C-alpha cells in the first residue's frame, strides 16, 4: 500500500518543485504531531488561520453540534439557517454600524472577487487601485489587483483598469480619481513582509476615496480576527472601510470567508440582474458554527489582551547580529535577514532540528514569518525564541546579542 507521502507526490497537484513534505497526523493548541510522534511548534498558524489554536475545544464542540443537525441544504441566501444568521449578527456587533450586511464565501480570494464585483456594481465604474507588493489571492480578479508582476505575467490578460500605488506614499493617492470604483488595501500588508501604515496614511487614503467617490475596500484576510491585537486591524488606524474582507482566522480551522458592507451597497446584488453574486457553499452551516465559536472564544477568553505583550516578548528575545529588523503589528511579525540565502537554511534547521515551523513571505523572502496562535504562552514563546536563536547561531556562526 502506498504511504500518504507517496500518494501526495503521485496524485495531489503541487504548487512548487520543493513542497515541505511534512506529514502531520494530529494537531492540538500550538503544536502539530507527525506519524512517529514528532512535535512541531507552529509559529505561522497555517498562514494566519489557527488564531485560536488547532482544534480549540469550543470550535470542535460547535462543529460536532452542527453535524447532528444538518450539513449543506441549499445554495446561498435562500433558506434561513441559524449558523450563518447568528454569525452575521455577531460580526456586525464587532463593527461600525454601517457595516451591517455580510456575504459569506468559502475563502478569502472568493471574498475579494465578490467585493470587486460589488464595487463595480455600486459605482458603475471599472477602475481599481491597489498597492505594489499586495497579495489578495490567486483567482483572476484577485490576481489582477495583487501587486507582483512576477506572479501575474504567466496569466495575462487579467482585469483591465488596475493601477498600483506605493504603500505609505501620500503622493501616490492622487492616482485615485473619478474613474476608480474602489481602492483595495491590506490594512497591514502581509506578504510584503508586514508593512504597517504610517500615522495619517490610512486616514488620507479614506479622505481621497471619499473625495472622488471611490469605495475603500480593506483586506483583513490575514490581519483580522485578533491577529494584530484588536479584533479588526483598522480599529487602530482611525478609518472605516466601505467594504471589509475577511477569511483565514475567522473559521478556527474551517474554510470560510466574507465580505461585509452596508445594506445599501449590498442591495446591488438583488437586481439587474437578480442573483448578482452566487455561491453554492458560501455560508456553510458547519463553517459558520465554527466561526461563531472562534469569535466567541476570542472575546470571552480575552485573547486580545495578551497580544501586545506576547509580541514584545518575541522582540525582546529575538536579538542577534544576523537579524536586521523585527517588524510587526501584534502577532503578525517579520524578522528580517540579509537575504533568502541566509534565511532559508535557518527555517530548514529550525524545522528539522528544533521542531519549529515557520516560513518566509511571498514578496519579502529575506524575512521570517511569525504569526503563532494567539493562545501561545510565555513559556512557548521562550521555547520558540531559544530554538530560533540556536538555528540562527548554527547557520550564521555568530553569537546572539542579548
């Protein structure tokens, strides 16, 4: 009989010539376990997904309870089902009052696609503005506004009328004009290597959008659901979007996404044509039940309260002459080295010899990704930092500088 590894390589479509090939049989909390009991401390949360940890008890209970009631019943938006209705209400309670209409999807990229359509439908315009080095997904529309030519060149033609601006550059905001349907912006840039908006940048962006009648779409697929220390990252920067996009951390490990706007804007999908946006599995009751449990766990277990201090604990310990910078917003952090050639052996050493799983960023491959579950403890942070410093020491051959 073929092993899972052999089946993976033989029949499962691959996305690179060098998959990680780490086989996992079980996961719990901040740890994942291999078939022979090997333990791995997860410092990336499945790329920002497991914010409440792997298999959080509330999430597992909610999934099991829903399994005893029903699974998929009908395409999106036709039948009244408690899990999506209750989740939509709970999300609204975390948001400014005008963001009161939630459209559920299966993923972040699908949510971006819906948000783009909604902006075109509401404004009657076709132009979009996004940032260089932004990442919004791999589907055609999401790829069109992603800010890396290297990722897009093999798939052209893509959406027309897309402009890119430099993140944090006020002068570039003048490229947003009366032809712009929407500006799509990560509140905190993720794959660019965790770039945080400078004071005043997002308010200036908001003002420019309002001046020219463009919608502001904030992408919080990676930085939402508590990742930055507030439930939504935009809470820290004095702005509110017209459309908010979320996914990843909202499902507690289950696939789900959403784009959220006002009743007025979202009403555009009801007519001309009817069913202006459709999905079969969006709002799946099991995923919505898991998401509501995730939201309640973050709120009721006070997970946000410790995020800033946990991030500071990483910063205090990750001091080494090979480290060039540590950037971050809450527990979304980037540890910068001179080059990918320096970083990759550190990542490999940390995994193979220290049991630490981390990664780099798509558009910043000289920076190590830190995005652990929000439930990580001080002891686990200390364990992770000591292991990373040993890996750095082994690769770089220089002493840490505590």
